[in-house]
C-alpha cells in the first residue's frame, strides 16, 4: 500500500510541476504576443509616417505614440488617425512648406515638389488597402515615372 501511495504522490507531483510549467508558458506567450502587437503597431506608425514624408522619424513616432495613448486601443485605423492628427499639429515634422505656393527664382523646382500630393494620395490608398496594385502605383509615382 505504501508503494501505491508513493506512486500516487509522484503522479500528483508531476501534475503539479506540469501545471506550473503550463502557467509559466502561458504567461510567456501572453508577454510575447504583447511584444508582437507593440512591434506591429510601431511598424505601422513608421510606415505611415514615412509615406507622409516625415523628416524626423523618431520625433514623429514619439508624437504618434503619445496621441495613441490618449486614444486607447490601437488598431490600424487608430494609427492612421493619430498620424494624421500629428501631421496637422506638427507640420514642421513633415517636409516644411507643404501646401504653400512657392515664388521666386526657384519656384519652378519647388512646384515640381508640390506634385507629391498625388503620391501622398497613392501612399494613403496603398496603406489603407494593402492592395499590391495600389502599392505598385505609389512606388511608380514616388519614382517619378
């Protein structure tokens, strides 16, 4: 009988160890999933900022993250909205004189740069749809062909 009790206690002990390992693995999985979600959000922020022509990626990223903290849960729509909000508030981070009509000796060269709006539209379309055709159209416009 003592032998049976010893085997039962070994089985109980093994189950307890397995339960501890399982809960540890579950916690590790949850932590990793959280890190992955943060990395995906960070990538979405960087892509959105780069597509809009940010001049200082780190500062823009920090501003968007601050905006997202106020907004709550982060999804692709919230990221786009936060980036647009930062673009409106912090115009100095996005290529300087966007939307102004250049005058003077270098106006012709500067006017060429104002054609970016079509590329910006294509960039937004590519970002929002993720469609290969939209991305290729954006790249074609960005390349200038």
